C-alpha cells in the first residue's frame, strides 16, 4: 500500500511539474509560427521595396531568435534569409506585441539589414501603423 501511495505521489509530481514546460513549449511554437507568418505577410504585402529596391525576392528561411518581456511589451526578434536576384541577403527583424482589449496586437515593428540588439526604447521608435491583431498570423499558411 505504501508503495502505491509513493508511486501516485511521484506520478502526480511529475504531471504537475511537466505542465508548465508543455505550456511554455506551446507558447513558443505559437509565437514562432506567428512570427514566421507575420514576416512573410509583411515582406510580401510591401513587396519589400525598402529592403530590396523593388527587385524580385524569395524568402528561404525565417528564424525566431528570442522572446523577451519588457514591462507590458513582448519583443520578438529573428532573421529572414532571402534570395534577391542572384544575391543571398539576411534581414533582422523585431516585433513588439502588447495586449490591447484582451488581444495581442503588433504595435511596433522594425527590420534592418544588420544584426542589432533591441530594447523596448529602441523598438518604440518604430510604430506599426496597421496595429494588426497577432492571432491571425498563428495560422500555418504553407
């Protein structure tokens, strides 16, 4: 009987302790997919004129680097690799999310051709005009 109780306690602790890890992994995957879809949409929507001077391009990889929280702002950073003409280019992006009326929304966004460390004060200089909801980008568009 003592063995059964001990096993139940161990099993209960295992389930209890593993739940936050599953939630964190789920949240990371959700943000990763949203970031990839947002960047694809944003570069395609604008034809990346600012970045590629209107030349045709193909996105070959989007990688999420980091997720950090500063006050009420969630900052997501990553890189986008593209072929533009016959050249390979890497762009670095940062997206700032806030919860507005119970919905995560993109409120800041910047993209550069050089790697940079991003802080909330730096990102706030780049408001995102559309203020789009983040949740639609969770859909896998591949």
